[in-house]
C-alpha cells in the first residue's frame, strides 16, 4: 500500500505487518504519554522523587541515553573529519539514533522540571558559572544540529527527492555536512563534559566531587571520554539489534570491526583515566572534604563491588575484548562486549546520579533509598517506544543502511 | 546576581544553643505560618513535605540521651553551592545582608540546587499549594506564595528585614543595618536562637558565634555558613558534627 | 543570552560563553542559509536534472557502470565516472582515435530482445534515430518495453519542453511501480506519438545534434549482452523464462512473472534509477 514510499530494491514487510509491529509500541507510547500527562497536570508528586532524592530515574536515564547517543557525533566525526569511509555504512542509522536519544532526553527533561514553561528563563538569565546552563545551551544547539543532519536522510526519500527544491537543498546540504559534523563534535564535547561537571562541582557531595583541571572537574573529561568510547559500541549494538529484528544483514563485518576497534581503544584510555581519578579521589580529595572513602561503600547495596564492577567488569573487560583482534574477530564475543561497554557507562551514570544522593552528608543523616514510581517508568518507556517507532519508520522508508542492497544480493561469505 | 557594595551592609547570622533547645518545634511551626508554607497534601511524608526549618533528633544507638538540632538554610557566605549551580540565577547572595535569597518566580524547578545543598535545606513544591476553605485567611500578606514546581527555603525572614529597613528609612535614620527578629527566633520559648549581625562586634550573635563550644555544620566544606550551633556537651557535638570539640580541625 | 538583559555584566566567563554560543549559532545558521542559497542558485541555473542524475549515477553499483570501451574490449577494467556522458569525456575522444575503421558490422542479433542497428542507443534503454529533416526520434528499446509491459500511466513532457541529456523524459507507472525514463538527447520536444510503452518523442536538437555519447555499431551488441547479464543478476538465480544464447526469448511482460518488490528493483536497476 505504501510501495511508492519504499526505497527501491529493499525487501520490506507488507504494510499491514508493519502496522502490526508498530501497534504494541504505540500502546506503550500511549500509556507513557498518559503518565507524563499526570505529572504535568497533577505535579511531580506523581513521582517518587523527594527533597532528598531530587534527581531520580529520569535524570539517570537522561544522562545514560545522552552518553549512548554520543555515537552520533563520534561516527560523524570519524567519517567526515577523520575520513574513515567504512563508517558511511552506519552513519545514517547513528544520526537517527542520536536524534532519538537527544529528543527523548529533552522531552523527559520537559516533564522533569517543575515549571516547564519557564524553560526559556535559562536563556534569558543565564548563569555562566553553572554547568546546567552550559548543558541547556549545548543540548538545544546540538538537537538542532542533529535535526539538520537527519534532514538529508528524509529528503532523499524516493518521493521527496523527486521535487527539485528538496533534491537541490539535500545536495547542497550534503556538501557542507562536514561543518555540521564539526559543530556537532564541538557541542558534544562540551555537553558530555558538562553533564559530568554537574556532579563534579558538588562540594557538598564528597562522593561526586572531584578536583579540577583548568576550569572543570575531572568528571568533565571522564564523561567525554566514556561517551566517545561507548558511542561506537552503542552504534554496533543497535545495528546488531536491527539486523536481528529485521532478519537481514545490513553492514559488512569490517564496519563492526572498525567500530569495535575504536571503542575498545578509547575504552582502555578511559579505564586508565578513571582508575587514576579514582585513586586520587580515595586518597586525597575525599579526605580534604573530611570524609573517609570507606563510608561511601558502607551501605548496602552500594558496596565496593559496585566500584569494581563499574571499572573492571564493565570497563576493562569489554575494553580488552573489543581492542584485542583475537576476541574482536569472534562475533559471539564482539557483540556481548559492546553491550557490556554500554552497561558500564550506564552503571557509571547511575552511580553518579543515584548513589550521590543516597549517601548521607550531614552527621545525623541516614542512607536513603528510592525506587521510581510507575509514572516515571512509564514516561521513560514512552521515550523508548517513540524511539522504536521513529526508527522503524526511518528504516522502512529511508536509506539507513547503504550496504543493505549490496549485501542482500551478494551476502558476505 | 551581581554584588554591589552597599554602605552599612551586614552579615546576619544565627547561633542556636543546643543545650537549651528542647525540640518542641515551635520554631518550625512559626516559620511555616509566617512564610505561607502550604498545608501538607494527603500523601506528604517527611521527605517530600515542605519544611523550611526542621528539628532533627540527635541520638546515639543504645544511648538513652537525645538532643535536638533545628536545621534550616545555613546562608552560606564564602562558597554558596546553590548560587553557583542555579542555571537561571534564581538564587543570589544579597551583599547588603548576606542573606541567600531565592527568587521563586524565576525558579524553573530543576532541583539542581537541592542536589547541591549539603545541608538538605531546600524543599520543593511537589504539589500544587492549596489553602482550602478559610485557611487562606491565615496567609501572611508580607510573603508571596509560591507555585507548584519551584524550590523554596529559609530566607531569614527577609520580609521582616525589609519592613525594618522601610521603618528606618521612614524615620530618616542613617543607613545602618537594622535589627530585626525572624519568626523562629521570636517563637522559641527557650530563647535558644540568637539572631543578629555577625559583623557587629557588639551583637550577641557575633559574640556567641566566637564563644568556645560554637561550631558550624560541615565546617570542612568551607561554605562560610552563618548559622552557628553551640553546645558544651561533647556527645551532642559528636552527634551533630561527627567529631568532638577537641578535634582541632574546625574553625570557631 | 542577550547582553542587554538586566543585571548583565561582562566578564571573562561571559565573553567565553557567549562567544562560543554566538559562534555556533552563526555557523549553523550561516551554513544552512548558504546551502539554501546554493540550492536556489542551482534551481535558477536549471541544474536540477543534472544533479538528480549525478545522485542516481553515484548510487549505482560499479558493476552497472562499465565504460562503453570496456564493453567493446578496448579498455579492460574501466568504469564510467562521467555519468555516461561521453560528450564531455576526454578519454572517449582518445579511444575513438584509436579505433580502426572496422570491417562489416555484425547485426546486433537476437539476445532474447531486439536491438536494430538503424538507430543509436542510450545506456538508459532508449533509442535515437536521426530523421532526414534534422529532427530526432526517441523511443524505448525492446528490453525496456518488455520490462515495462503495459503501463497504467505514462507521463511525458509536453511539446515545447526542453530535454537534457540524462535528464528526465517521462515517468511510467506499471503494476503500481514507478520508474523515470532518461532523455538520451538535448533538444526541444516537438511532438509525442504512440501509446503506452510504445511512445515516441520527436525532438528538435537545435543547430547540430551531438550524439557522441550514444552507442552504435559494434558497441550495441556488446552492450546488449552485458545488459542481459545484468538483468539475469538482477532477477536472481531463477531465470524466469529468460535464456541467453540458446535462443530463448525474454518474457513480454516481466512484471507478470516477478513479485512486486523484486520487479521494482529490476526496473530501477535496468533503467538506471536506483
């Protein structure tokens, strides 16, 4: 029924089956939108956040998806600036996923703040010393850049490119895409870092506070590094998922290899930097604030195993598996390693958001726990559903994987 | 908010005597009434209700003794964690009084300041404030109410300072920091809270702040808080501050 | 954000922050505007057709773009990088000069479809026949006609329209699938005749007709064979009624024996609209 919109030469499910696939995600989206509506209409008491856990599931997941969405800028950087041509096979998909991650995060932020209609106040009365101001500006600019990078994909749709205005605009836009890739890299550098800086500057939270290098706490640089390192792994992981769900091969093995290589080497650098930072933190920074680092891990379930898991099990291990050719060559190891790397970054973001707030600061404070309400979970799942729907539509009607046709005709040995 | 040095500026501060405080909570109630804190909604708990001032019980396990410590915004001076992190400049230190002032109409409700504050002095409006029926007549006209979704905290009753300044200006007096009394100070039946200009060597607050046995919470963070606590009892000091008086790492 | 907001005071942090912000905004907006302006200029200069063809050509796999001189064996491993527009290709002139005057040209023969040699051929499966009165007649070749079958809709340019080499010369809709026809010549359309896929266009090429990019003589046979190979590959392993050198005949209406999306792909592959 929608054949005229389908890219030529690609096998796509019949329209009815496609609608059937979208149905459960649409239902999930509807439930989540209702949960978001409740939060907007009745107030944030619909969540389980409170005065001590001012940030909860949403902020944690926002930080995680933004870190994972770094695959968009980094793939663009590697392709357009470092000229790694093989990545043209996944850059379109990476841009769509990046767009989904960032637009989803911004949507969640719109319900997370108490007065969403005052969002423009940050632009009118900016506090340039605050990391959150920097994040706000950067995210807004970057989402615009992502939309501009998404546009050519849409304009190249079979029916749209018949219109000369769309065709010509896409053609000229594509010629200057390197500019947007560079701007995207610049913006990503700053907002990934500032998200780390959000926590690193909190002197009142010795668990999160870090020493500064130049104007920024070390978490600024660690967040950038971890985001850049995990970006390619997330692109790899999502491509693998799409291949499994669609039942077809979409990229050549060399692309996976390149993504894994970049991710692995960067992860190794990150693990080294993180280890150094951790040593400084437990031997110097904490004591300077009058806290013994053992107290951070004195409360179940956040024992020292959490630190070990984050840096070694979900950091060093996937880094080695991805970086070493022997393990990288085996897809049964490669793909789980990529997922592990993503889990490592998710753990790091979790620890920085939730554990920071759970730990007591005053002598007479208690360790607190928090579990999200169904409204919080449902709202976030709505974002996931939105992502799946948008990606499915993009996959169906746009040329997300340039190698798809070639591989369908002549599959790799 | 940019600081403009005003002649006759002050640094208002507080000294709370933990040896006198009986934990009655009159200060907390008076604060809530004075500052139009809305009545708690149905599902409110101690963690999501609004309390600009809260009285915490200090007790050690296995020990029958207990003490009480009222905690509110400590009005940090040297390093203000909340001011530096607010993306909208909705918090600022008033240079004329040292009061850390909140602008509720500018607050976006991002709660970053709440994460930053080590004293957990800030409350968020998780509900729409509602004064049902005739309760609305108890509102204090000198203090603006806040909407849902914004952060609020102790202001050292700055509206009373404003009134005192207005009275002083009306009398045509010299620009000197006026004396005034916040609601909690007024309400305490034991007189445990002393309030005044810490920069005025004659004021009782300044004298008590420097007295032996006076300390500030989380001194090590160097926030320059203007709320001091005083106790002669070591065990109270240890429970409040995590270290005994003689530890030598704190600054009087 | 705006330095004229109340309470604003310049300091080093503000300079750095707003400097960066405004630079980013200016770069993004400026680049976007630049691209839009260039696109508008392209439209005014009538470059849309050329750019569209350029885009399509780039998307075709290398195996679909052998140089005509590779087809004839003159240049073993040569892929066209010029959009099949030999008029502006320096190598083409070079190869022509090297070509000896051949002996009698073999008839194009039967590959399962007809390629009469009284006309010139364009890589997009159209033929061009120069007429005695100086005009050109253009039509779809036999392979294209068998591919397209009986189209539901044929959109052709109107008399008076300008045609450009490798620009669009019409769209066909057959079995719900669409494909555009490439124009093999430059010129002004004088008239249209014929029905369905058997349409012909009458074109006035202007002062002189430059037909160097069209295939003739020996090249036609080589190209025909190669196209059949390409079609076989596009159809997949099942021959579906086509046979090569054993004298079989290409099915009259390929759409009738192919599943929909397969047919769509084949149409695009053979008529050079990927």
